[in-house]
C-alpha cells in the first residue's frame, strides 16, 4: 500500500480539538467558530445565521459540528441556507473536523461551523 501526504495548499485544516477549543493552522481558538474560504472567524452558534449566509456563492456544502454528540439542526438554520444553495450536513464536531479535512484536501468548496466538544 502506498501512503501519500495530504496537501492543503493555502487552506487550513483542523489539526486538533479538545474541551472548548480547536487547533487550526497552528492556532488555538476557543469557542464556536467558522472555517471557510476567507479564513477563521468567531461564531455565536446555531442562531447566528448571517456569517453562514455570507458564504453564498463561495461554498457548496457547510458541515456543522454540533459538539460532542450529533444533534438536529433547526429549520431556522437549514431553510435559509438551502434557499441560497448551500447544502448543510450536521454531525458531531469531531466527525465534522475529519470530514472537512478530507474534502478540503480534495479541493472541494466547503466550510465548517463548529460548536466545541
């Protein structure tokens, strides 16, 4: 079997996470956050829709990490995102980080919204 190193180009993968924080591109960030084409920014959680809608036209899919466990997303979040053409996938934050990294390495048009574990 041949193993290849993953190349992320200019994008920043999620390197780690723990109680209340994420490590992305060598930087430790506390609290909820969004990782997208324009970088990393703080996020106020599932009710904070505007920064997610601002990703319109830049991404095809948004992965939402709901914390330590998977949880359903409210229609007030998924409905407006679907309406502007952004697909939404909810999963536990650790799974969202892994999925984001794999698809990021493939050059996909994705973003990540995370609640801490």
